[in-house]
C-alpha cells in the first residue's frame, strides 16, 4: 500500500516549492534530504546574529511578477541591491561595468566616449563574430576591461582558458552606459529577512521532512511506498554514473568571524587578478544592512568537481551536453520519477527560474 503521493528528494528551492504546491492540493508528501538541514545550497546559518550564506551568496532577483507574488507569501524581502566591487591588485572598480568603471579605466566622462573606446579596442582585436568567451567579452567591454576585470576571475572560476569557454557564458554580463550600480536588471530584488532557511521552512510548513537521509541507500524501498518521486539530485548519480560523470565546477569556502564591525564595506568583492587564489570575498552582514559588533566573511575558491564534492555549476559545453542528452533519454523512461532543478536538469538556473519551473511542473502534475 502506498503511503505517500509524492516523495521529494532534496529540500532546496525546487523541492520545497513543489512540495508546498502538492500539499496545497491535498496530496501527501514526504521530503528527504541527505544533509542535516533544509534549503540545499541556499541554506543560511545564523552566526554572531548574522545570516551566513553557507554555500555561496544568493541574491534573489526577478522580473517575473507571478514568481515574486508567490515567494513573498513565504518571506518578507528587504531592499538589498547587488552592487559588487572588482578588486584588481588593489585597484577598485564598479560592477556591473558602467560609467564609473569606464571613467576609472580610461578617464572618459560621457557614454559616447566609452562606446568609442570599446569599439576601437574591438576593432584592433579584429572581432566580427565572437567565437569564444574571450572574444565575446572584448566585443562587450574592450580589451582593457577584459584583461583586468574578466579574464583572471573567469579562468579561476571555470578552471579553463577563456578561449576554451563558450561565448554564451558571458552574454549575461551587464554593461551599462549609465551610472546605475545595480548588477541585476530586475524589477524585484532583495534578500529574505531572517535568511533563506526561514523561507524554506515556511514553504515546508506542515510537510513531513526527514533529514540526514540518503535516497540511494533505500532506493527500491521508496518506490514501494510512494506513487511518484520528485528527484532534485544529480541526474548522473541517479543512474549510478553508468554513462560516465557529468562535469561541474565546485566551490570551497573559508569562513571567518572577525572581531571588527566592517571588513570590506560591501557584500561582495570580486578578486579579478589571476594571482589571488580566491575568486571573491563575501561579507554576509551587508545582505541585511547589519549593525552587529562583529562580522563574518567567506573566501570562495573555485575547483574542478570530483566525486564526493558538492556540485555547483554545470559545465554546459558541447561534450557534457551530449552526455546529458543520453541521461535525459534514460530519465524519460522513468515514468514514476520527475527530474527537476539545477542538478536534475543539469542546467544553471537563477532562483526565480527554479521557482517558475517548479510551479509549472506542479501545475502539470497536480491538475
């Protein structure tokens, strides 16, 4: 006899949204997670009164009003605006690339002067149709900005030469010929007051959740007690890597509590030179305009993923996408399983897109 309508594997954003929608429709739901906490990679932990983003900075932003109206039922969001700073050997530049960046880099004052400078450098580089990330970046911001603020950071983050990376990775790069310091071009933006863990707990309110449970240790037993499985883990792990492992980038964090009220004056500072081993430093208190006497910082180090590491960013190059298609063919045959989210679909998703696809899948499943 089936005990639950749905087993949701993973309590990240996709799993929590689907579980909430299923419960709202009167379905019985069990959520399991191999970690000892809910939230997946958006989990936040309170340290010294500060909500620390344990698995990297997560800043919510969206132009999707349906998603915004949905998620704000479960948390109040503050007015945080993402305005990172780039540090190149002690020179500080504004991110996103805007008139402050262009003025500091070239001394230009007007948007016209900045555009001409970029066009001139693009012409010297001889780029007509960008074929890789390096050419795409130069065509967007010119050679100087690419060399100082893009190349080193990107190569640290991806562990590959910029010429080997596809152009699409950097097409999202915001470039503005204004003095707007908001990194995201989004109507709605902010951080949940009290942290993301509180948001996830609100989504999962009234739903049975079991933590520290590895789906794979009892894979066959789960099928006996549930009608359908919503699986949000890595798709290749589900099939025991039988076709080989998909590639990811992973991230390692070194977190410190400092006995000072302010370390860098900003939530995020990117270290864009190749020599600095970390990619960025996050100062968590500034996500919520903190006034605590201490501060907490995290240095982020990017690394190649290996079995046992936490997978963060899918490496969506041609080779990996071919392998993913083969796993997707296997997944389509698993009629009792829905594969969803960043790992289940081997796709880089912003948080609002995760919510949107989870709501859409829930509509399709629960109609």
